[in-house]
C-alpha cells in the first residue's frame, strides 16, 4: 500500500479546504498546530457598498502517536468576524450574515492508521464535499450550485454535505483510489425561509397557517465518495448523499421526502501551483435544496466550473461559471404555487488574485448574474432575486 496516498487521504479530514498551519508544539508523541486566515473585503452589490467578513477562521489541530501504528487526532475551528455586522446578504453562506465574533465551524476527534484508515466523529467536512471542493476557490461568490450549502442555511450542516453536524466518518486509500463513508446521526427540526427572516418569524408564519411556510424534520443521512488520482495532474471524483425528512406545512399538510444528490467531478492541476488549473463538477439532486425564499425544490441539476492560470509573478486570473437549474413547476409543497414559476440560479465570476506569497493574497472579483426567477408574482420575483445581484469586491486574505 502506498502510505503517502493513505496519509494524503487522511489529511483531507483535517485540512479541507486546505489552509496553511503553523506547528506550535511537537515532541516524540504530541503535535499541536494553529491555522486559519483573516479575510476582509469591500463589496459593492445590491446598491450598497460595505466592508464585510470573508469567511475568516481560526483552528487548532492536535495529533498524538499511539501504539501499534495508531494515532489520535482532533480539530477545533471557529469562524471569526473581525469587521462587524453587515446588511448585505450576497450568498447563502453563513459568513456573509454572521454577526457574532466567534461561531463554530468544525469540531471532531478520531483515530487513524496507515493500513486501517481513519474514523472520526463530530462536525466535519462531508463526503460529498470531496466530490466538488475543486471549484470552491472563488473567495467571494461560489459554492451554491454544487449542493453543499443547502436549505438557505449556514454551512451544509443540515444534511451532511458541507460542514456536517454529528457525522461519523471513515476514510481510507488503496493505491491511487481513496474513499469516504459516513453516517449523520441526528434528529433536527427547523423552518425553511429566506435568510433575512429569523427562525422565530418562520415559526410564527408556520403556526399562522401561511401557505408557503414549512417545517422540516431531518433524521439520519448517509453518504460516500471516491477519489481516483489518475495522474499527478488529473483527479476524478464521484459520490452520493441520501436522507429522508418529514415536511409539515402551515396549511396543515404533511409529506415525507427523500433528499438525494449524486454526481461526479474532474480536476486538473493544483490551484496554488504555477500553471493551468481546471475543475468542474456535475450533480443531480431531488428534494435537496430550497429556492431563495425557502420553498423545497423537487429536482434540479447543478454545474460548477472554474479555470485559472497562476503566473510565476504571482498573478492568478480565473473564470468560474455556476448553474443550478430546477426549471418550471419545481415547488413540491401542496399549495397554490404557480406552476410557471422558474428557478435557475446562474452566474459568472471573473477574478484576479495576486499571490504575494501563499499566506498573503490580494484579490478583486466580479460577479455577473444570469439567473432566471420568472414569476407572475413580481413581489416574489424581486425577493427571489435579492441576493443574486451583480457585484464587485476587493480584499485581502492573510493566512496564519
């Protein structure tokens, strides 16, 4: 068995997405590292210009050598918001609206072995993220058509596809092939609604019998992924995630639905390496996400793609294209929703990063919205389009 590949596979559980880390203590048995970054940006979108947080975070990694080739590991990561609250909601990612200075991102512990793989328990990156993370390198606008950050929630925790809550995960590698299996053991109930409305108001709407108010009760989910390192430059991925949930509507109706996503990805090169980088992924999903005002989507397909080129002088231009297309008649809830409503989230991002060194990056990124949320209800159409505007941002990412 190639122990280097095994180590790389196990490192994924600790470092996806990869950020720099500094070893602050090490002896014959123990090692402690600290990592993360501060990302501050100025963004102009939706007719406003503000200073906002860019998913800043700090983490601590722990490793302890045990007997018979075993090691124990743990990681704690918190998001930090160094710039204060923002009125701009420019993606469905938690960092764009988080007001608290500290908030939980990751927390897990586990055991690993070069031969037997690793098992970890806690809040951690899901198996599905292994399939699609290759396109997750636009700093400002990305990640919301690959099925990772779903249900207008924070981080993919609900169904285990992003930073999943309460995951039990097993990873191993054989030759050029690595794989991940996971189960999400949880019971969770929440209200779906657009991110500008808090859960208390969602509950009030639901209890008041609003036709488009819905409560989702999630139970266990299960997922898996495989990664094949075809060459030093070419990586292929595939995976699936499945769960079941009950939906109760403000009208009194109830349904049980299967949340399913599956797909594949391809990546060429390394984003931080000099030269060409390309990554793309495709997914099909059922009952896996909501539209921008919280209504469950029956089925859709999603594509994310990114191409960049890093020059020796540190400049890295890139172009990204994302689409999540549910077509017409996509709302599964049993009410009077217009069957001609359209949901197609689609946008283009162009950017330029100046990698002064791997730990200091200056950047400018611009988004062109190409979405289609056509509806006869123009107020609804405006709400759907609110966070999908054109925009431009400049910022600095300072890694620890």
